[in-house]
């Protein structure tokens, strides 16, 4: 099962290699192949209502 951890400076996928590749391809389709990681992180932070909660340890 793919898990995605997002913080303001970091995006981390945890799962099998094929799941990670699939998730990255989906992000490319949604935002375009040349979208920088910073833009992706900003978009993900605005979508999550719990974005200001501390990261899991």
C-alpha cells in the first residue's frame, strides 16, 4: 500500500517501486511533466486541512 508523507519542504512516497512510479506518473499527468517539486508541494499543502499538524515520527 502506497503512503505519501508531505511536509512544506519534503514529499516522501513509501511503498513498492511500481506503486511509486504509478503515483509519480499520475502527478505528471495532473500537473505536467515539467512542474517543479516546489509547485507540487505548495499545491498539496493547500489541499490538506491538517497541513499545519506536526509530521509523524
